[in-house]
């Protein structure tokens, strides 16, 4: 009889452990579903996608004739080789001096409800206008740019075909650039293949890092969803005199020193990190997060010191690196004479 009872107890324990494992698997699959990539790029109704429009926008994005001195383009600060950023704390503008903030990537910008570190642009058309006309950036003037493009037969023909009856204007130029920028989407990363069911697509260390990212480390509180951003503004305690979002939302006590949560795709190419490039690499910014930043009234309640072991620190970095897609070459457009 005792042996029979022991046998039954073993069966019950095995069933309980099996049920726990199934529940854990179901929980992981539900969590992974939150990071599954969308299959379509959203385009506004008033500016639908067409390959011709995106091609024109790409030409303009890489054309230095949109700058005042015709010596820099949008790609000067948003270089495809560096995750559509540049590998310096502040990109070099028209005045040949570093800008106070790091150029944010345009990767996956089609999904962003607001643009710039402080969120001052409500859409990509408005965002594109800012750097082109800013004196410290491209220092362009639209009447001059429009006249310059109208004088180029191929551009005049392109605009005449795509914007019949309108042609080259400030608005049509910005529409074309924004259309191209919406096509700049991060490629499939090892993490995506893991999400799609390839259990060996990322290393065990990266899988442990995902568990930390969504659990103990609390990263997912701000870096949420497939693009790893909540599109909100947070003061994470970085020493800075830049008031960030507070310039546009002065009534919110948490807006001071707050900046928009950046997405985390293709991080391998995008160092340095931080709104002003304060952190040289992933190790540096993760170490900062572990310290919890400096305390001040505006600091986000989501930010507090982390107690990570060296192994956990390494696992988190392994996970972040798994968000980088295989590198592809962005073909430069042939610009008209």
C-alpha cells in the first residue's frame, strides 16, 4: 500500500509540474506576442505610399541642394550606415559646430506619433521641415530650394507627374521626403525570428536577458512593444541643463529634463546613446541605469537603482544586441543634374 501511495503521489507531482510548465510556456508565448512585428507600414490617408513617391523622397533625402550652402543633406545626420543616426554625440550642422542633441534615428518612424527628442513635431512632414530650415542644421530657405529644384528638368518632371497641377512646392517636397522616411524600417532581427518560433535564433544569454528586460530590470515599462518604445517622455535622471519636453509642456512637473523614449532596434550601429550622446556604448548606458540616475522632483517614478549581477548585466546586453537586424546596404540614389 505505501508503495502504491508513493506511486500515486509521484504521478500527481508530475502532473502538477507539467501543468506549471505549460502555464509558464503559455505565459512566455503571451509575452512574446506583445513584441510581434506588424506586417504593414502605416501611411496617412492624405499621403499614401507609392514606389515613385518614395523614390522621389529618397532622392531629396540624399540631395545636398536642400541645404543653404548645398553641402549637406538629411542623410548627413541620418546616415544609413549608422542606423540612420551618426556616431557622434551631436551631429555637425551647417555652422560646422556640433548640435546640442544627438540626431535621433528615423528607423520605424512611420509608427511614431510625435518626433524629435522633445516631441515637438506631430508628423514626419513637420519633422522634415525643421532640420532643413534650422540655421544651425541645414540652414535652407524654402523659396530658394523650390526655385533650385524647379530649375532641374528631372525634378520638375517628377513633381509634375506625382503632384499634377501643383509641382514643386514646400508641401509637396516635404510629403515626398516623409513618404520615403516611412519606408525606412528595421529589418528582421534574430529576436524577431525567436518571436516567430525559432527557439535557437537567439542565445540562452539573450533569452535570459529578455526575461530580465520584461521582469526584474523593468526596461519594458518604457521600452514597450515591437519598436521598444512607449512614445512617452521620461526624465531618467541624466545630468543635463536641457529641459527637454518641458519647453512644450511646462505645466507637467514630470516634463522637465524628460525626453522621448527611443526605440531599441539596430542598437549595434547607433552608439553613442542618450539624448546628447552621453553614453559611449551599451555597457555605459546600462551601468547608468543600474545607478538609478540623479534624484530630482521631475525624475520618472519608473526609474530606480537596479541590483544586477555581472552575469545579468551581460545577459541584458546580449538581448539588446539580438535586436539588431542583419546589416544591409542602402543603395544611394542617382541625383538629377
